[in-house]
């Protein structure tokens, strides 16, 4: 049975091409003046954000559950990340002043019990009076509208696997696919694709091209697609606020940036109702950079 980290392990050899995405370096710079060290980045990938903060003089650690991501953070950047699931981190209570949840951790997760466990763990690890920033990926209105018209985005849910499958299509196949799924003729399909090409962001277009190359380069792209979750939430501002309301965590601020939303949550509030099946945190402390 596939594990949640399998998808990220399979993506890891290609991740360097697309790592500066969603909660990216420009997004980090928006919150930089509010960060107090030590900082913990949860979902640290191959250490892009950790390396950037360390280069600016911050004491910063990173956690990631993908063995391949952790291995490549070390070989590419010489960064030793802590390999652990965000819901049971081998870190002491009240260790960090700031926790940043990168995109890919909370926002890709549709299981609210799992989110509760992850945020409860963050509350344990953050110091009293510390800060928790939670990033949520954001699409351009043009891409949102394109995905909606093709039935890939509906009711704040993205058909993740089906979206990944489109990267395997050639240009003509994609055109026919758009025609079929939008229920329009060739003129309608051409208009849809032209609108996306005109109003989609340069970053999104570049990422699409990179993802097409990545998926075609994979030895077994079908296995990668199968390792992805079938669906993925897409939470806009309203949905993010509703999520935190259900979790009973007040948000001090919800910032809208070009490629993500960042919620600043109150660590002190309890994450209720209690999630019964959260894993127990591992208590022993691993090798860390501070
Ligand atoms: C989009 S990537 C982060 C990229 C990031 N911008 C960077 O600094 O390179 C998301 C990462 O979160 C990790 N992740 C997702 N869920 C996690 C969890 N429950 N516990 C630990 N890591 C998790 C994945 O393994 C992946 O490496």
C-alpha cells in the first residue's frame, strides 16, 4: 500500500526544478521580519527555505518525512534535515520561536484529523508566545477558471491524479482532451487554451512545462501518478478561515501573496476537538544545527 511519503520520494530526483514554488523565496521574504529564531520549517523539501534562512543568519532546522528529500538536502546543500512525520516530531517541547509549515504539508491534506495532529504537534514544539505560519498554495484566477471548466477543480477539490495525467499528453492529445472535457468544439477549446496562455502567470506556464518534462523523464510515470492522492483540497481565503474555525484555532492574520496564502495562527489556542489517534511524539532529540 502506498505511503504518503512515496509521492515525494518519487518526485525528489526532479524536485530541484520546481522547488521554488507556492511558498517560495519571495513569499518567505514577506514574513522574514516577523521571524524569531530558532525557526523550524516543516515540509522542508530539499532545504531551499532552510538554506535561505541560515544564509541570513537565522538558526533554522527543517523536518521532512521523505527519505529521498532529506538525502538530497544533504547532498545538494549540506543541510541535515530531521526525517520525521510532522505529526510526531522527535523534538523537545517548547523548542522553537517560529514554525513555518511549507506548502505540501497542511494545504495538500484533506484529512482534518491528520491536520489536527500536525498542528497539535506544532503547538507542543513551539515556545509560549511563539508564532506558527501555515502556507496554502494559490493558483492564478486564469488557472482556477481553466481547471474548473475542465472539471479538474470543483467545490474546492482538485482531481490531483487526473491533473498529473495530463502532463503525459502530447499537444494534439491535450487539445482533444480539452475539447472533450470542456464540452466545447475545437473553437471553444482553442479559446480556453489561449485564455490560459494569455492570462496565466509566467511561473505557472514554466511549471507546467517543467512538470511535463519531469513526468516524461520518469521511468515509471504511472507509478508516480498512482502514488499521488486522488484528490487534493484547494482552499481559498474563505475555505482557509473555515478550516481554522473548525480546528478552533484563531488566525491572527491571513496574508494573500502572489503564489500562496499564509495564515498566522495562535499556538496557545487548543486544537479541538481532540483528535483521538494522533501518534505519540518521539521524545529523543536528533542531531540539530543549534
Ligand atoms: C512542496 S515540498 C516543500 C518545498 C519547499 N518549498 C522547499 O523548501 O523546498 C513539500 C514537502 O513537504 C513534505 N511533507 C508533506 N507532508 C509531510 C508530513 N506530514 N510530514 C513531514 N513532511 C511532509 C514532503 O515530503 C515535501 O518534501
